C-alpha cells in the first residue's frame, strides 16, 4: 500500500518526495521554468560565390575574384563583420559522365539589422548569391533578459517550495540543492527557396528563450 502511494504521488505532482532518514523532515524535488522573449536586432546572412564550367583552375580564380570584391565592399562597412567559410570544388556529372566542375565559397555577414544592411546585401548579390538569413538578439540584450528571467524563476521556485511544504504539514522550508540552467537553442539559418539576386527586406522579430531552476528543498517542522 505504501509503495502504491509513492507511485501515485510521482505521477500526479510536478515534483517528487524523497523520504528522509530523519522522520521530522521531508525532501521535495521540483523545477520551475521561466520563458521570456528578446528582440532580435542582429542579422546573420550567408552568401555564396560560385562558378561552373570545364576548367577547375579558371573557376577557382573566378570565385576568388568574386570573394575578394565582396570583402572590399564590406571593408567600408564598419558596423558589419565578414567571415569567409567553406571553400570547395566538386565534379559535376550528367548521365553518369563527368561534365565539368563547380567551385563554391561561403561568406558570412553579421551586423545590426538596418536598411543599410539590407542595401549592402542587395549590392553584394550582383556577384554573389544570398542563400540564408537568420535574426538573433545581441549578446548584451540576451544576458540582461536572462538575468531578469532567472530572478523571476528563483522567486517562483521558493514560493512553490514553501507552499508544497505547508501542504504536506510542515511549517518551513530550507534550500538543499539548486541548479539554474538557460539552454541556448540557436536556430539555424533560414534557407531561401533558391539563390536569388533581389533587394533584401528583413524583419527580425523576437527570439523565445527560457531559464529553468530545479533542485531540492527540505521541509522542516512537522505540524
């Protein structure tokens, strides 16, 4: 009968009760999650320089020239950060037979969302293809919002712990262990349906995040 009662409590309550060697105390385990939103003010774009044809060496020179030009354009934009990424060449086939080569290199552009950024990305598309974009909050804004959410989660954790102890006939609670975690779920770049050369219009929106406080509390002072 006692085993059945423990199983029922585990299934029905959002926390667990652990029996203590001291019959005058009870250990409660629980967790509280606090969700929050942060405005996205930073855009991350990936662009691609590519060329296809029969001569792999010539194609590599074409891609290098495109990338060199793009980096020159970005060097004048102090608010933007540019980083070259994967560079690769691949053999193309038609009906199982070699038909030429394709050479590609990726360029990542990161900066505050603005009409100026949209203009720059549109300009770069005269020679490169825009393949993906992603919006995210600035690190300072994310940290500030996370700290505020953590305070709220801690307050809710303490209130729930106190109420649960009272519900089980104890008159006070003491923190035993606690863990605070803020999982970072970074969305991947949103791929465009096709590489396009067209004006860019970005609307960053918000990022949904959360902080979790979990741990155990010891109930004291049995009524």
